[in-house]
């Protein structure tokens, strides 16, 4: 008698194996130099907010490194250490030995591709780009904090979407996630420019997007996560708890995606 094995018993075909889905939690969080709405400086409290959410990839904005106003602490290093993650920091602003900027944190294998300033007439802004290994995928993650002036924001987002950043040949055909405090609500040209090229993660997840700022009485949706077509949003939430409302003047935005 011929031995017959059902497809289920035979296991996945090579083609099916290549389609393995990877689920990730992505967090965008402006931490306000770890100074809370109660005016208390406390990086450990920020780390506690983050740890409760168990994110895989974190984009933090407004980090102080070696600044006298916040006790000379390296906030990127402190938060990453408490979370047992690696971090990649870029200083948008350098004054003597003091730095201020943005970081991407993860426990996944990652390498820094680029950290650089963006065109700014107001306060200097920047962005950081990290490539993260997620199974067979090379996920391109970008984190930024755009300016307060509309003209600055348009120049800055044009740079990020252009050939030296997300439009680079190094990004072609790879999954991409753009995280940040854009200082731009959905009716602005800045937001619409990004949304014309990438998907708004909370909208695709089927969750009603909510405001993130100010944390005590959120009125403005200015913190965003955008994804490329290779990334599927599954869920989204703005995290409003007693602790998160005190830890920073922004609320964290958590998005779950699949690759």
C-alpha cells in the first residue's frame, strides 16, 4: 500500500515558510526631557510607562544627554538600560557638551544607518534611521521630531521622504515605519504629504485615532506612526493612565503591526 501523507501532516511548503508573519509593538513617545506635568524630573518613571506596554521598537523624542538643566544625565542610555534594550541616538541640538534629540530603542538586532539634522529656520530638528532585523525582514525605522513652523515642517518632511532618507535605494522594497512627533494635526499640509505616500497606522488598524497632546487633557493628534505597504497595522492605542499623564506632556502612541 502506498504511504499517503496529508498536506497538513507534511508541514508547510517552502513558499508558505517564506510567508511567516512577525508581530511587533511600535511605540512613539515624546518624553519632554523626562520632566513630567508635575514638573518632576524622572527618567525611571518614563521607563516604567514604557515597560508596562512591552514594545519591541521605540521612537523617543526630546531626550536630554549631558544637559545641566536635567542634571547631566544621559537620558537615552538611562531609559535603554532600564528597559534592557540597545539605543541609537541622534542629537538634533549640540551646545558645548550638551545634547538634545531623538532615539530608537530595541532589543532586536539593529544597526544605525543615519542620524542627521533637518533643514530648520526655527529650533534645529533632526532624524534617526535604524535598520532592524525581524526574521527574514530588514525593517527600516525612522524617528523624527519636526518643527513648530509650517515652512520648517514641510522642508523637513520633504527631506525625510526624499532620496537621502526614505527614498534611498537602500530602502527600496523593504518595510518602512516612520515614527515621530510631527507637530502636525491631520488637516495640515505636513500630515497630508506623509499620508499621501504612507499609510496612517491607527486608521488602518480600525481604531479611532485619538489625541496625544497635552497629556492631561489631550486635544491635538500630533504624534504619528506611518507604515509602508509591506507593514500591516493590527491595533493602535493612545495610552492614557495616571502614570502616563504625569510622566510627560505627551501620551505614548502604541501601534501593533505585522510584517
